[in-house]
C-alpha cells in the first residue's frame, strides 16, 4: 500500500529541499521533504487560503494538518499578538514545521503531534484553519468540522480550502448543519475557500 502524507512516521527516504516564497507580502524560507504534503512547492489551494484568510493580531489560531508549516506560520505572522497552535499526525512534517518556524524567526507558535484535536482537547480558538487531508476520507473531514464547533470561541470561524471535485458541495452542506453562517469567500480553478462561523 502506498504511503500517505498523513502517515504518522513516513518510511520514505528523506530528501530535503529548500524553497523561498512570498506570503502575505513577507518573504519566507521553507524546508520540505519527501513523505509530506506538497513537498515540491506550495500547493495552489494553500496559497489561495492564505491570500484570503482573515486573522486579527490578537487571535488564537489552530492549524489542523499543518504539514511543514506554510499556513500556520503565515497565520502566526498575522496573529503577532496572539498564538498559533499547529498540529499534524506526521512526525516528519512536524519536525520541518518546527525548523521552519525557527528559520523564519516565528516564536508565537506551539507545534505538537495530534490526531485532529486529540492533544489540544482543553484549548479553544478564535480561528481554526485547515487544508484538510481529503485522502483520509469524509469521516475524518466531518470529524474536523464537528469538533471545530466545540473548540471555537464565541463568534469564532473555521476556514477551509477544498476542491469542488473533492467534495466541496457536500462539505458546505455539512458545515451549514453545524454553523450559524457558512460563506464561500472565493472560488478559483475549482478550489473553494469556505468560512464557517459559530454563534
């Protein structure tokens, strides 16, 4: 069976790569590796989500499935008076995220291994953001939606990116069942940026 980026301990041989990019007007450096999501370049969906994400300086944020840290570390720059928790099941991705936080001098982050909310059960957030692991299946995606409701502060928001062909319409339907308001912030090249808000 082929290995997925949501494997806890990738067995593929390490092959690190360095990249530089500009996100929200800031030049950033990232180290990537085999066995992690979007190892060769920052994927279009993550970039689109980052471009439209709305985070206040004082916000506490959770990035679910943080990978090597692109979304969470950009969120930490936006929430420079708050704090960002970044979680993933993939140990290699987490080690990269920690290294990327250090090399970009981002300190207002906590990066921990967690299967969705398993290791952040007692925390609540103003914003939860995810480029969800679609290949993990609909059950996992819906778990993220359902448990986000329990971990958002009043008026909090869940932001996701998902492709139409990977289930955006059914995701929107599920979110509408759980949240007070569900908005399509933008659509581009088949990708939807969706914002869901609780009371």
